[in-house]
């Protein structure tokens, strides 16, 4: 009977240790995720400062195309 109590207490201790470890890993993941998005934002800001904006596309010319030409 005492062996069952020892196993139960040991299992509880292992479960609590795993819970504490998981909370630590979750905190680290949240920090790494925050750093990733901050780096991505900073990269976009710096890229916008360095790269010149793309030239505007030329406006298409409006030309008349008769329907008889399209049917051929």
C-alpha cells in the first residue's frame, strides 16, 4: 500500500515539474515571437527608407477597336 502512495506522489511531483517547465517554454516562445515580429517590422521600415519607390505604371492608351476586327 505504501508503494502506491510513493508512486502517486512521484507522479504528482513529475507532473508539477513538467507544468513548470512548460510554462517556462511558453514564456520563451512568447518572447521569441515578439522579437520576430519586431525584427520583421524594423526590416520593413528600413527597407522602405533604402529602396526608392517603384515608378508609377504608364496609363494605358485608349484606342478604338472595331468589333468586326475582334470577330476574325
